């Protein structure tokens, strides 16, 4: 094996691996497959080429083996199934010069054909780490947390918001009526549902035309523009045109369904955008729900930071989804954590949220740099939408001040009603 120079610029990726062959061998197979090597020796892969372009295995940590594979492999079966399947974590260093500032190629390198390798019966991208000079070549968030707060004029507390519901089926004037009621409650943030982009009965243009006068009227009253993340997901040309329409109309945010728009689409939008990009991660479960396959959120959020989203959904604690609360908190911490000079993301909590989650979120995050979105927790409040928004803010005031919710609610009717209504629901 050729000794590879450590003088070249590299970035690293860390993986969980399960394999029919020992983990050290599997690591070398992956390093070769994802750089200059293949399954057999080639005359063109000289020592000089390897030194320039081949990935190298940095670290191998073995875990206890298992008796059954996590994923089926016809390749393994053809060779005769082994008695055990090896597991471990590996770290691989890739040459920066193989890729340059190219997100699709970066993804093809760290999350490409290695998932297909026959020897591999489980694989998960756990983390990536880039040199700061390399990370700086990608767009990154344009506004991040601070810029978002400047647009919304909401400081020193979470941004309280909701989602337009029903998700699908409202006509433009019906959407405007709901927005009017939400803005009358002095809400900070509103977003379209991820399913709503350009239906024939409520096109993007018609919704924008119906909603923006309502937002402006309330902005004049409130002294700040309620931030509405309008879903502009579509082709690249459509997203650019829709972004510009929102900008011309005086809107302050656009939303994209990042997994389906794709890294290149988001990166192109980011380079054009003059508004914060709200990243909705719908479909994320397909990438992460199997613990022996896909991506960790730690790696996922770093890649979308590089692409340039400003906000990213992290699910909600005690939500309607499968994810444990500990994972949700870890995801939010990842968004807020330093990453080689790339701006942090504003984590977005949603799904089954109401005022009761505020103390737990604050206790575990120690930060108010987040969006806390409640659907039923605001719209379904027994005293109406304004009381729903007030109860969310009061829940956070209690959390930051370290006062028990029930005690805090004694002199706050909105919070008191929320505790009574939703805890018994």
C-alpha cells in the first residue's frame, strides 16, 4: 500500500459500517471506491496518482459483531454468508482537490456508491469535517439567526409561529383570512405547509397577491413585518421567479422543501436570494429512520449549512412523529453549534407543540435562538388565536425566568387556559 502524503488539503467523513468482511478491510474498500480505486488493480492507478487522489483511512474503531445482516446483499450470498457481520466506526480523509467547491460531487463522494457496496450490510454517514478555507468556498447561510431576527424585528426571545392549516384546499382569500387572524394576534412567523406550492385553485401568484396586503396592513400597525415563509419550491427557474415576486411584494422569507429541490437547487437559490431561506426537511425520515442506514442529522445539517439555508426543521419534543426527544434536542444543538466559520442555523421546532414544551427546550438548549411553531397549540387554544400566541410567549417567559409554568400561569389567563385545555386533551 502506498504511503499517502498528509500535506495535501483534506476533509474527513465518519461512518458507522456493518460488513461481511473485517471493518479495517471494509474501510479500505470504501476509501478506494470513493476515490481513485476499484475492486481490482488498474495499471493507471500509479503511486503518484494515489498520493494525489486516493482517499485514506484515518481511523477504525471496531464494535461487537452481530449474527444477522441489517441489509440484504446478494453479493454476500454469492460468496457464502459469513458466521458474523463486523461492525465499527471508520473515518476517511478525502482530498479536497478531488472535489473543489461542488456540493453534488461532495455528496457523491461522502454518500454515493459506498451505500451500494456488496460487502456492506449497513452504512450511516455520522459526521463530516472540513477545513475552514474549504468550507468558505461554499455559499453558507446568508442571514442565519441574526439576519432573520433583523427582518422580523424579534430579539431576545424565540420566534413564535404557526403553519397555515388546512394544509391543502384553501382558496387564496381563505388563506388571507387565516393570515389576518394570526397577524391580529401579533404572531412573529407564519409558514405554508410543505404540501402547498402552486395548486391550480390557489396558485402561488394568487396566494401572494391575497396575503401581502394583509401582512403590510398589520406591519403598519405592529411596526414590524410578520415573517411569512411562502413555499416557492419548484424548478430552479420557478424558485428564482417566485423569490423575486416575494421580494417585490415586500415579503421577508421564502421556504423550500430542501430534500426534493436538492443541494444544487438550494445553492443556486442562495446565490440569488435577498431573503432568508426556510429549509423544510420533509422526507428526512427516509434518510435517517433506520439506524444502520443513511445520514445522521449532524452531517445532514452541515451539508445544508454549506448550501445556504438559514432555518432548518428539527421536529418537536413530545411530537406526533417517531423521533425521540433526545434526538430532537441533539439536532437543535447541532444547528446552533460552531462549524468551521459557517453561520449557525436557526432550528425550527414543530409538530404537536404548545406552551408546555418551552421549559424543557430552554433547559436543554440554554438558548432562545429558535422558532417554536404551534398549530393546534395556537389556533386550537380555547380562548382563540390571540390567547394561543400569548400562551406560547408566556411559556417561554416562565422558562427563561426559571418559574414553574403553573405558578407563572396564576396571573396569566392565556397560559392558564392552555395548561388546563391541552394537558387534558
